[in-house]
């Protein structure tokens, strides 16, 4: 049966479906912008971590495991001065921040975030002091950064001591740190 | 998802970019430029805003390519980024419009013509589309122009399927009313 509403909507849709030509110069602008960015590699471990994160999981914790999980407590500590240079090149006005995670059972941990393009190879954390304590120092310019910890190459942890942020584009939880112009964090 | 690629697969291009072949990203940009540009243009109603948002979406996608966990569905993933950027860009454009348009009556001055004249019809459709609430416009375009399934729309927008169906229904009703009004005058 002929429906005038459907016919009208169909005409509008057909009209709007006509091909649109965007200025091909846009390609050049995009390529110029990304040439200055690091290669979005390091995807293998990170991609696996994301796939793992986005699947549903059922976790069973033993009492000991529960204690270990409870011990996985992280803090972000501002260091006004530091003696060693971290892996990423510091930018102008950046200050050093130390990220700390307590994870007694981990064998390796990477700090990933906006500041290293979520590249799991760029900021490995090191054991410091106790066997359970992992640290990494990163220079951060004023701004807002999302970050997370990648444990043993496959387990993705938000920082339990920092605000959790839901990424508007990707929907997965991470933590967020805001560095003020004075160098303080929140 | 109604987003497909031809020739070298998206996944192959994504893999090349991830291994340092930045030039492969140009192929992806060229592949999706016009298709995504159409959505941005209809959403924002302004070519300059659309190109700005589109460029931003491509750059964001590149920076986050390590987080594209299914390279075969790069197009759908990129589309999700664009939909979000259009929301932000749309809000910015609306603020700008509020700043510079001081005559509310001017907004009511629609191009009044029937569908026989192509240019007039184009103006009328654009005018009606621009008057839809952002959420309704987004839902209408994704359903009727991009021809996505409701499940895919829900994944892209984060809205529930029932809510999306309602938005599409309202958009259809509002468009019908506006077009009828335009044809009467």
C-alpha cells in the first residue's frame, strides 16, 4: 500500500544519500598532522589487552588472592626534582610524576596513557624497594591525561587511587590525572 | 554495519600503519573521506565544520590505532569516533550560532519550494534537517541515510535500541510536518 510518509522519507533519504565530495586536500592536512606523531605501534600486546578487557570475565578470588588484589593500591606522587631521566623525552614546562602500583604477583608492568600514545613498550615500570612496589617516572606538561597499567602484558588495570574516566570514544575505563599549570596533580 | 571496503583490506592497511608505514594511512583516509564527510556535513550543516571534525576524527583514530582491536572493522570503529566528534562539533557550532544570530525570525525563514526544483528541494531538506534536535538528526541519518541496523546504531551512539527507534520515529514525523508546511507556503 502506498504510504505518503514513507514516500516522503524515502525521497529525503535518497536525496541525502547522494555522494558528497570532500576537498581531497583534507588528506594532506591529516597526513601532515600525523607525520609528527609516533607510529601507533606496540599494538600487539595492547590490542590483546583491549580485547581481553572488552570481553566478559568471571573472576574467582581466593582469600590470599583477595588480599593481593586489595594490596594493588596505586598512588600518583609528584616529584619536584628527580635525578634520572625517564624514557619519554620531556617537553617544555613538564614536571616529573611518579606512578606507583603495588602488585606483588606481577612479573612485568607497563604504564600506558595519552602521554606515551598507549604504547606498552615505552614506559616499563620497575620494582622499587619492596618486591611488591612498581614505579615509573614520566614528565607531564600541564593537561589532562588518561592512563592505565598493563600487567603481565595482558591485564589492564585502572589506577584504584585516581578518578576513573570512561573514554568518550572507546568506552573502556581508565584513570585520569590532571596536571595544573603550577605542576600539581589532581 | 553498512561500512565496507574494497581493494586492499582495511585490516592489511591498519597492520601496515602499525608497523610504521604511515603512507598506508593515506589510503584509509582517501577510502573513508567522502563517506564519513557526508555524515558530518549532514549532521553539522556546514562544510567548514564538517571538514574540521572529519580531520580531527582521522587524527584521533591514528593516535589510537593501537586500540582498534578489530582491524577488519576499522570503518565501523572510525565511524564511532566521528559520531562522537560530530556531537562535540555540533555543540560548538550551536554555541557559535547563538553568539552570532540575533534575529530569531531569520531562523524561521525557510526556503519554500517543492521538490521539483532540485536546488530548492536541497535547501528545503537541509533546512528541515537542521531544525531537528541533534539526537533525532543523528538517529535519522544513521538509519535512513547510512542504512545501519539498530544494533549497530546502539553500538555507535551508546543509546538503547528503543530510544533510537523513538528518535527515528520522531524525526520522520517532524520532517514530514516541516516539509508539508514548506510545500503549503
